[in-house]
């Protein structure tokens, strides 16, 4: 099982989640929302080698914590993974889009100077702006668009730019999400939960709940669950060595 976008440190009992991840053999990318959380999360998961930690500054927090971008940039040399980064153009955060864009471009620029990074990228309500920034920094690395919700045209542009995609159970339950995922190249799709923010009913999705996404993908791709797992696992391995 692959959970390529999960906020491990934000569960009510993150230590218990880490133990369960180890016992259930889940590969997890633990994204962080601030650069200060990155070091703490690395300590949290230090005994769980299958949990990788991404260095992040969530676009929803940029308005109040934009000064931390330089702290993030100073740590990029040590970080193989970046996330959660990107832009959020939804109504509560649209007012800070210019500032978010400057911060995102700064991060991409520094990633490029370090030879590129694997990035999990937020693009809600700002897909075109995210793609503009990625296009302007072609050496920044490999962008995995988390929970992509843009238009079909934006999706085609993202595919042409070489973007990857991580999709989760909640995205795959909706008609729009399923229609977008159906158009994504199978060889660039990874699974995620976005837990604990994404939920089933009133319960947060756990990293091992990513198997729900695998079931949805199996149905969408019209192949068996084992074959779906093979594709996602091979994609994950290919990305890690890219």
C-alpha cells in the first residue's frame, strides 16, 4: 500500500499511527505544513523507515507564515521530498494568491538549484497558476499534483508538462474526480489519503485506508485489485529512483 500524501503529525495520536503503519507495511509520504514541523516529524517517524518526510509550507498558511519560506529554502539541500507546497485559490485564501505565488516560485527556484526534488503540490482553485509556475521552473523536479481538481484542459496541460498525480478515496467517490482520474496516465498515478483531513463519515482516513483508493482505481481501470496494486507500487518505485 502506498499513501503518498498524509499529514501523519496532525493525527490526535501520531505515535500510534506510526506504529500501525509499521505493522501494516504501508509506504507513506508524511507531508508537513510548515518547515518547523519537518524536523519534528522526522524525529516522530525515525523508527519507521517506510515513512518518508516531505518539507513543506502549506499555501493556506502562507499569508501568516510567509517569512518561513527562507527557513524552508535553507533546508531543501537536506530534503528529497517537498510538500505540502503549492497554491490555494479557494475563497478563504484567494486574497493571498500573489504572496503565495511569490513563495511558491521561490521554492521552485531553490529546488532547481539543488537539481530538482520530488514535490507533492496543492493546486485547489489555482491549477493554471500552479502549472504556470512549474512551467517557468522546468528543473525544479517532479511535481505530483495532490487531489487535482482542475479542468480537463488544465489536466491535459499538466500531463504535457510531465506532472504526476496522487488520488485518494474521497476524490474517487465523486463523479468529477473519477472523470479526471480516468484521463490520467496510469503510469503516473499514485494513491493517497490526505488524512486526517480527508474523512469517511466522521472518521479521518488512516494511511492503511488507502486501499479504498486502490479498489476505486481497479474499477475505473477495469483491472483486478492485485494488478492495480502492482501498477501503483511500480510507479512509486520508479518515482523514487527518478
